[in-house]
C-alpha cells in the first residue's frame, strides 16, 4: 500500500456505489432464490427419524445406503461419524413407523452385530427448534446493536446490523443454491459468523472514531470520506490476515473433519469471507452515508435557527 504523508492513494470511497449495487443485486437475486428454491431443512427442523448404524469396522455411505435399499428403504441423507467412520447416520425426513424401525434394527443387527440407535424428531420439536434458532439470531442481533450503540453511537449500530443481515443472507443464499442441509451446526456457524463479523466491524469503527478525534472539524462528506478511507486502509491488512488464518483452519476442518462437521465448516468459510467484505465495504460505507445525512440535517437545523424572522408586510 502506498502512503503519502498519512494519506493513501487507494480510494475505497469512490467505489461505494459499486459495493452497494453489488450487494443490492445479490440480495434481490437471493430473495428470489430463497422464495423459489427454499432451504433444504435437515431433520433438526423437520419431523423425522435418525438411525445410527453401528459397525466394528469403517463403513462407507454407499454401503449403508445399499443395506437400507436391500430392505426397501431410501434414507434422505447419510453421514459418517466416529473416529474411524464406524457409524453411519441415516436420516429419514417424515419419520418411520415403529414397525419399520424394528425391521431396520433387526436387519442391521444381523449384518453388523449391533442394534442401531434410533432417535425421532416430532413436528412439534422441529418447529420449536426452528423457532429457537430464529430467536437466537434475533437476540444476538439486538445485543449487537445495543453494544455498538453504547460503545460508539446509534448510527454505528444501524450500519453494523445492516452488515450482519448481509452476511446472514449471503450464507442462506449459498446453502439454498447448493441445497445443502440446514441443521443445528449450521445455526452454530451463523452465530459464530455474527460474532466474528461484529468483531471485525468494531475494529474498523474504532479506527474511524480514533481518526475522527484527530480532525479539527468535520463538516461535510469530503471530510468524512477522507477519514473513513484512511481507516479502511489502516485496517485492511489486519482484516485480510485474520480472515485468511481462520479460513485456513475452517478449510482444514472441512476437509479433515468428516461429514458431521462439513456443514458447520463450509458455512464458516462462506461467512468469514462475507463478513470481512461487509465489515470493510458495507458497514463503514453505510456509516459514511448515514453520518453525512446526519451532518446535513444538523446544518439545516442550525441555519433555520439562526435565520431571523421575516418582518410582516
């Protein structure tokens, strides 16, 4: 990065409309995709039955699926868990009747010598889990607005929540397009991203506030833009280095962590990238726009107050 007496030749502010336009188009397309494709809700949020097929030796997903098909069943999803992939976890959306469950247990007891474990999620439980997941995200968002408002000001809080909504929608759209399963680990990943993203945003806001304190007088858009652009450049390297470090860790978890952790790690990688982008190019730019409007209102109010009343004709 090139600096010239504290000023940078990199100008992020002049491209703010491009950032807003890109995000606006993405959100528009994302809403359409979510309303048409929808989300592939896992058994955590739908009624269904989960059967854990136990084996003394490692098994493959295809092997488990084939054994189910031999007795006339087709699981909606099969993931491998355990230290050596010795457990095949099969999910049936909609659930199985008790007679069907007993038939499955009997079959796999003969094949592998272990009776499969069975757990069932009823429609009421699935609905409750979905409601609690939404409430958790909303509480986190409300807490973030309160925290940022107290530490900085209300305009910072509004900008931060816009960025968080952008991140959450980005993850939802990616999972909708790929029809990846949305389950409890996915919600855990979203909440993790919310925490990471707000941390990155707070660092940027803190630098903006610090640079604002060095300014003798900030009266218009140009003054604010100079401060925001300088702050973005100062935090850019830190943001990129941080996200790369975490992405490498999440990527390793995605590759080596097994099927059970892939939803979490994939959502984490996508959310980390979206969170870094929004912290730098959505939250800060949004604050710039809101702060400019706020200063303009204050100037107009001051002019109206100082303007003497017109004498009557």
